């Protein structure tokens, strides 16, 4: 118990907690985008359920660390490039994310809005949860491998994962509503997901891309979009 309350353990917890929040941004964006297709009264429930599934998935992976370590062992080679179980998961997740984001971009550009019967809406809710669960596995795998590389104590890992997910659950509604109010920001978020999907593909092929570059590009783009939103508001006030 004393070791868990030591200065080193507390620093490790807050470092991992902050990292989990950063790594969870792409998860929140994806959940916000896919839940947007649901009726308004179901969106918040889908977000909470999706993030709850994420924490369950991450905790389950933490409890199977030997299996996680085994995933890094090469299964076969393609053009002299060794492919492991982790690589296959990242490749599948990257392809799925690119395909889903591209489909959503097409949907937004075409502005296809149709009235769906209740039965179809119910199926779409289940489909959204399945999509969230599949991407949770990919994002959780990346998150857990990062956690294992930083901290040795499973208790600290689990506490950081749970704490970061609780923060994300409370923040997800505000983030989703903000994205929903600004169509151009929604398109930017979808572009982020395509970028993350490409990153997963590259990682799956054995090439490492520093997350710092990805998050800097995202932060810079968001900064520019924030200026655009402010400019549009000023223009709207002047027109009144």
C-alpha cells in the first residue's frame, strides 16, 4: 500500500492519466461522429456506453498482459516484413477507420437525410455500439501497450485508465455538441480520423510515426478552425 502512495507512484499515475486522456481524444471523436447518426435522445447514452465499453476493454487487456506481450511475436512475414498479431489488429483497425471516416465524409458532402423507420433506428443503434466496440479494441490495445511500457504496477495502470475514462465521459457530451454545432469542425474531425487510420496502417506495417507529430498537426488545425469560427461569429454580428 505504501508503494502505491509513494512519490514515484503518484507521478506515474498522473503521467499515465494525462497520456490516457490524450490517447482518448481520437476515441471521443470517433464516438461523437458515429453517435451523431442516432436520434438525439439516444446519442448521450451511446457515448456513455461506448466509453464504458472502452474502460472494460482496457481493464480486460491489462489483466491479460502475457497475451498482450505475445501479440508482438511475429506470425509470418510479407516482403521480409514480420507481421505480428498486434500488427494485424492495427491494420484491420486502420482500414476500418479510413473506410468509416470516408463514408461519413461522403454522407456529409452529399447531405443525405432520410426518414428511417423505428426498426432501422434500433438496428443502427446496435450497429453504432458494435463499431465503437471494434475501434475500442484497437485504441485500447495501443493505450495498454503504452501503459505497460511506462508503469510496472497494474493497480496504477487500472486507476489511471478508470480516472481518464470518467473524465472523458463527462467531457464527451460537451465535445460532441460543440462538434455538432459547427459543420466545418465535424469535417475536420473526420479528417483527423482518416489521419489516425493511416497512422494505424503505417504502425501495422512496422513503421513508427511519433504521436507528437500527429497531435501537433491536430492541435494546429484546431487552432486555425477556432480562428475561423470566431471570424464567422464576428461576421454574423456585423450582418445583424
